[in-house]
């Protein structure tokens, strides 16, 4: 068992992602806000999570749900004020919770003061803060910004057309307009990002999840320039703010963690990273997914699609940082999509017993549904995937608007799930058999068993191509735990005795699984977590 460098608190970190506009509306305007999140901190702690990650909270025109930032130093008025954020951090810290912000490092909104100045047709301090291409050159993706007193060049966007890319430079410039990373303007952009981090750390933040972390430097095929950039930030943080965490949206831990990040999310963007749950283009068809996922009752998935990729990254990073496998997020369908609750429990039985830093997306702990027919809101429709289906309001009770808001229904950020059987926190809170308490039990096991800790060792015991179940060993100095997962509707039996010297197996938490003398018997859609003594 190797302990990665970085803040000690990461060894026990369990993240909870909050989409602010959909979590809890404190002031009754139909949109979730920071005071609303503050009132729910006790609930978040009760799940077993100890770190809150907030999607962007900064001032924005909200063309892309806040990922198009107008002012990095100001909380968007719909969420509250900078003082509300400071108070949230104070309240969180009093409960032993930490707070991480979403840092959109690679681009701004076109309404940003920086971009408005950069677009002017005369030199100023912001002229080269963005990547401008000559109008005569046909550069793929370059966008015009017409208007009086505007420069004739075109800018490069980072995602949507209204998100111009900040200019951190080109590792290997190939044209006069491609500035090197050492250009004074690129250095100023770099230092401004550091100023932004410093500002929010002083306001109480404990770290940052960096959006599109690999996108900052262009034409960098060997990743040396982007590694140097994040290494620069990491060295500064280690010296000045050593308890701060850096988390990347990179989905390539073997590169991102050596580059300076403590954690990387292994997401669906880097197929087959998330093939065990749902691929980037997957659709529910009948009783399964196309392409098939491992976690579906049809039993047609292949755990090797995930495991080969995972082990490649794990072997490189296990002593250097943490891989995070989130339950879902604001860009991907929730696990309940096309599944029942027992199927989802097999998913959580894996996600919350794997190494690294777990991350639960708000509402997944109660089985919130993915609503594919949700209206398109703030850039939610992307590549024919309705991301808003995973962004609907949290369901707190059976009261009006599921307890999310007192506003009229037509004023809500997104419509509430209209199903009569929709889950809610109040109904599950004191029900021992609820999904919420199942997740609490899993996280309690993780806290109490060293072999299930973030840094404990991991070894696959049975992970055969196109076969079920998936079985692995977690081990710490004084403990071994075997985890067995069978998401398929068919029973299965395997013998593990040759793979590991098993003692007596004591069930820690199981459903339909028996392990005795190295023989594992699993019923349909079952799981088992066993301490080996």
C-alpha cells in the first residue's frame, strides 16, 4: 500500500458533486443557490461524504450553464454573493467538510471584460490574451467577432462558439499568430489563473476541479508543455497552500497525475474508460445498452474493456495520486437510466469499494432518475445527448416541487421529475432498506475497513473477457477484502482458491452472494463484500 504525496486528507476523501442551480433554492426564485447548499451540509455529511465539489458559481451569461465565465472574481448573483461563499466554507469546515470549486481555466465568455478588450482593433494589455487568427487564413473552428471597432482577426473557441480560448501559448508554434508559451501575454494569462486560485483559496476554498485541464496549451503532442504548466501551479500550491487539492477533468491519469494533479476523473470521454457503466454514445434499447455495458442485466458486457485501461493508469499512478470513478456527473446519464434499484446497487458496490477517491453526483445516492426528455437549458443539448436529463432539481421530500423550491413550477430551473414513484430524501432518510442508507452503509464500510481505503492495494481475481462476475481483492497491511460483482440476470459460480489463499470469508455486506472455501456463488444481479480472516 503506497501513500501518494499531497494533502493527508485525500487518503479518506469522498467527494459529493453539487450542481448549484439544481440543489436547493433558499430564496424561492426557482434556482438553487449557495445559502441553499449551506443549509444541506449536514445532509451531505450524513451520507459519508467529506468534500463538496461545486460546478461553476461565477458570474456568467449562462450560455453553457456557467462554464462561460464573465468574471472569475465574483459569484453569480443568482447563487448569492462572495460573502455567501465564504459563509458556506466556514459552515463546511465546522463540520469537517471541504469545498472545491470548478475552475474553468481554458476559456471565458465572450462578454468577459478581458475578451471585450482583446477584441478591440487597437493594441492593449489584453490583445494577446486570446488566440486570434488572421482573417485570410482558414483555421478550423475560428470565429469572427464583428462589430464597430472590432479587430478583423478571428478567435479560436474552446468549446461552444461563445467560449473563446485563453492563450497559454503553443508548445510548437507553426505560424506567426501562434505565440510560444514564453510570450509575455501567455505568462500574464498564466499568472492571472494563479491570482484567481489565490483569491478563492483566501475566501475559504480547499481546492479546484479543473475543467478541460488538458486543453490549455496547443500543439503539445508529447505533453511536455502542459506538464510544465501544471507542475508550475502544483509547486506554488505545495509551497504556499499545501492543503489544497488539484483535480483534473482529463480522463488520462497516467499523464495528468505526473503533470501535477492529485486526482483525475476517469470518465466516459476516453473510451473505454467508462465502458463498464455506459459509453459516450450509448443508448438504452429494450433491456440493454448499445454498445453493451458490463453493468446491465443482459450480461453482454466485457469488464476487460474497462479493466485493461484502468490497470494501465492505476499501475502508473497508485503511488503518485488518485483515480476517481464518479457515479455520474452533469454531462453523462445517471446510473438509474434503464436500470432498477438493485442493478444500481451493484454499480455502487463497485464504485465505493475501488481504490482512489470516490465521487457521488448529487441525487445518485437516492436513485434520482435521468430524464432524457428534459427541456434544453443553458447549452444542455450536446451531440444529441440531453445533458439536462442529469441536471434536474434534487428531490428532498414529497412537498411541492419535491421540496426543492417554493417558486411556482414554471419558474424552476428545470422541471421536477413528474413520476409518482420519484425518490426523495425524506422518504429514504429513516428507511433501513433505502438506496440512501445502502450508500451510507457502503461508505461506512469504506471508513471502517483499511482494505477498502483510498490507498489500499487492488488486484483483480476474476475478470474474464465477456464473462461474469467481476471479482477483486483490496488489501491493506492487516486486512484483505474480496469484492464480487454480478450485474447480469444470470447466476454464476467461480473458484478463487487458486488465485488467492483464502481464509474464512466473513460477509461485510452482500446480496445474493456466498463465498466459502474459495468457491464463490452469485445469484442474479448480486454483489458480495467479504473480509478474509
